[in-house]
């Protein structure tokens, strides 16, 4: 499902409270990349000099994910991506995800989410899994294409009527 999202042009990032090694291995198994950083990289307190020289906004944009994060980190990641003109969708299930779900352009609460996550979200999934999101992306793109086709048709008919007389 992650590969399908990536093939559709959806940039997927994993933001987890787990340790960095677990995050990298999970990312590798899901096929989403292992370019992950610890939460300390978000604060500019990372020991790696190469990492410290990269602006936080650029680091967030280029990363496949972050590990060892707290709720405030999730919120900051969403905020920084929005500042870089990205449309940000975020999934979450707990109270700790609520601020970032509210901040995201599209907050998505998963099927077994807490009431706080559901309340902060724009969309609440009724079935488990990310395939529901992929299906929604495909359906919305088809609807958008139909709207675009109709608009072109309506404009061309209007021009024909105006210049036909």
C-alpha cells in the first residue's frame, strides 16, 4: 500500500515514537526508504555536524521519517511542511496525535482512534488499513478529472454559442 501511494506521487513520511533503528527497519520493510532521523535533528541538537548544517525545513522535506518523536515534534513537522507549500495529510490514532491532526490540511483518524483524534480530524476511517486512503485518492482524482473535462466542455460550448451568432 505504501508503494502504491508513492507511485501515485504521494510523499509518505513515517513519524514514530519508536527508536531510530526500529523506524529504519520498519521503513525498509514497507518500501518507503530508510532516510530517517532522530527527533534531536528537529531541534538542532544532533551530534552529527553534517546533519546540523542542513536547515530543519530542508531536513524535514527530504527525510523519509523521524523516530523518537513527541507530539510537539509532529505538530512542528506538519507546520514546517505547510510553510514549504506542501499539502499535508496526517494519520493518527491517539490523543498525542490530535494537535498535528488538527494542524494538517487533511487530518485522518484511523479506524480504532480515540475520541480526541476523531474530533481533531477531517476524515475518520471506518475500515483499518491505508488502502482506504489510496482508494480515496484514486476516486478524488477521477472526480477532479471529470470536473475538469466538464469545465472545458462548458467553456467551449459557450464560446461556440457566443461566436456562432
